[in-house]
């Protein structure tokens, strides 16, 4: 019998489809297996403080019966007892007669909110590459006002204010390697200044108070920037500076950055990568016991303290500050900062079979602090290179003479030798926004040399010889070059067993 050609053709077309599906499934499974551990944590804490709350009512004759509840008056309510936060709780208490009529009360009513979001992801690729990813976001909002009985016999809130702090993982890696020129002029800072016009235009377009202005009143000549700006959003307005700063240093387009809230929602991941698989190569494994290559990146955006402006009115967004063209904004932020570290940018740690070790590490850091009080950006840039070597002399023995006339004893232990040489370049630059001025205010080129030798005379007694040398060469003329040297021996006795 001869095989049917149609059946043979169907078999050959089915097999490739099955193989493709199998390979896809195996590939997907391998990717999922790279993740060894993953976790997401979200927490929220809320609380209310109401000074003047009368236990059991204004007559103060009834006390709480159980769990803080007074059953006769249903005060303060089961929802409140079990954690529900009412925005109008003071007015509820006043309507039910649970609040004092004393108009002299001067302790603020407060509501607190704390939110924290964090995630971690640990991955492993073939046991040779370890990847750790994490992100964090912390938001704190504390509302307070003075709630009391006024002279007209009405309960009112006075000077309501929100205040708090904020921090989030926020990447500025796109501008990490942009260097200033010989006059300390930063291209990123110049981009920051240039972004102000676009950000001001976007903010104005979203404000109905600006849209309703006559055409001839929508723009004014900004003497600081030297050009026309939308009325209400000058070049030194806090919102304009804040979003221009974020877009410039994050390397994002000012036409697309989110300007709806000063508090970004999602934490951008930080990471650390460790590669230790080179010793799997036979030629490298013969020379080295271990080879570790590391790289890490972390960046955080922080607003140490923020508060809402008392004179801000959401129903009248066209109000301006006195003697300025800038609208009164909802939030008042004193300082916003971003701290970025490569720890390290690249690090190599080698250990040979004869216990000889080598280490090379290059670190890079940048700290940006924008103050809205004096419209100044403080930039601290640091670069550090560390080269190190170490060697362990195993089983080094020698005789220790006795001062009591007894026979000398023989001591045997490992001698650990370490030598490190480092170069650190640290520079602080003040960048004035109003004056477009860049000035180095602090910093130095620092050289370090450290040597140490450790030897255990006994299980509890350690002898150490050391030599440390540091040289500082400042960048500003008000500081003088200096160097320090220290060396000697130390004897450490450990009482722990």
C-alpha cells in the first residue's frame, strides 16, 4: 500500500505548529522562572484628633460604655470607633451636642493620612546574574484647622491647612552623564530654563481664569526671563519652576509631562545587578576563584515639607499674589530635591586561587535641591574611583617571648593585607535662576591611600598595623589645600565568646 499524500501533507503542517507552540510555552515558562521572589506592599494609616469633644455629651454626665462608645447617645458612632474617618466629623459632633461651646479653645482639629507603597522583585538568570528591582512611594497629608464656637453662636473652621511630606522613586538617568562646560554652565540647567515657557503655556491653558482674560491681558513682559509669559504664570512661578525642573532633569518632553499634580503616582524602579558567572568559563575559572561584577542605581524625589496656601480659593483660581503677576497656587513647596546614586556604576571584585584579591569600583552621585524661597538650584556632583588589593598569608607562625620567664609560645594565624587607593571628585555648584549665574561654592579633589595588616594573636586578641593618607585640593579660593596622615599599631581585645 502507498501512503495517502494528503495525510502526509497534514502531518507535516501539524508538526511545525506543535513545535512552535511548545517552544513558545517553554520560553514563557523560562521567563517566569527568572523571578524568584516578588512582593508588593501598600499600607495606609488614618487618624482624627478633635480637641473639645465632650465624652457622653455636653452635660458630661455619661461615660463611654464599651470600646469608646456611649450607647445612650450613640457617640461617636460605630463607624468612627472602627476606624472610619469622616471629613465632617467636627460638625457631626457639634450637631449632636458632643462638642464644647467654649470659644476660647485653641488646640487644632487634625486629620492624618499616611500612605506607603513599595514593591520588590528578585530575579536570577541561570544562577549567574542576580537582578534586584525595587520602588517606593511615601505620602503624608496632615489636615488641621481651628474648629470652635464663634461669637454669633455658630461652629466654624478657621485657617484650614493641609501639610505633609512626599518621596518617590524617580529616575533622572537620562541626564546623568551630561557634564557642564568650562564655565560651569550645565546644559541640563539651560534646558530647565528653556522649558519654563512651554510649561507656563500649558498651565495657563488649563486655568479657566486665564482663558477668560481679554486677549490683550493674557500675556505680560517678564523682566526676569526677558520675554512674554502668560499672565499668572511668570518665569519664577512655583508651578512653572517645579514642572520645568522635573521635565529637564528627567529628560522628558515638557509638552507631555504630567502637570495635574506635584505628586507622581507610580514609583519608577531602582535596581542592582550582580554578575558572577564568568568562572563558569574554564580558562577564567583556572585563574580566579570568584569574579563578581556589580552595578546599582537608585534615585529618589523628595519634598521635605509642603502645605496648602491659606489664601488659595479653588472657586477663584484667578487671584494673584500681592504685587506680582502670578496666580495663587494650591500648594506651597519650600524645597524639592532629587538624589541619584550609582553605587557602583561598575564594580569588579576578583579573587584568585592563591587568596590574592583585586577590587575596582567607580561610583557616581548627584544631588539636586531646588529652593523656591530664593529660586536657586544647588547641585552636588560626586565621582569616586577606588582601587584595592588584598592578600592573605595563611598559617603565618612565629615565636612570642614571655616576660614572666616562661618559655616562649608559638603563635599561628592568617595575616590579612589590604591596600586601597581612592580618588574622589566632589563639587557643589549654586545655580541662580533669576540671574542665570553658576558658581562653585564648595568641593575638592580628594586622594586617599589606606593600608592595613591584621593578625590574630589569639582567639580574642588582634594586632593591627595601619597607615592612612588623605589629600584635599579645594575648588574655591577661600579654602586651603591640606593633607592628613595617620599610622601606627592597635591591639584589640575581644571579650565576646
